[in-house]
């Protein structure tokens, strides 16, 4: 999230502020739910 790396654990909730670049890597058998408060979502793919 931004310049930080967060290793999420089971049951953890991560909140990323609008406009902050972020990504996730599923390093196992993770299941997740994404909730977006805006009625419209815009994605801009960033180079790694």
C-alpha cells in the first residue's frame, strides 16, 4: 500500500485510502472481498 508492504493475516481488514497505489499478491489459498464505496471504479495499471 503506497511504499509499505503489509502481510495480511486471516481475519484482517485493510483499508486503502482513495488515490493510494496498491496491489495484492495471493501467496497461498487466500479468499478476499473488495468493497468500494464509490459507485464507479477506475483502474490505472502501474508499471512495476
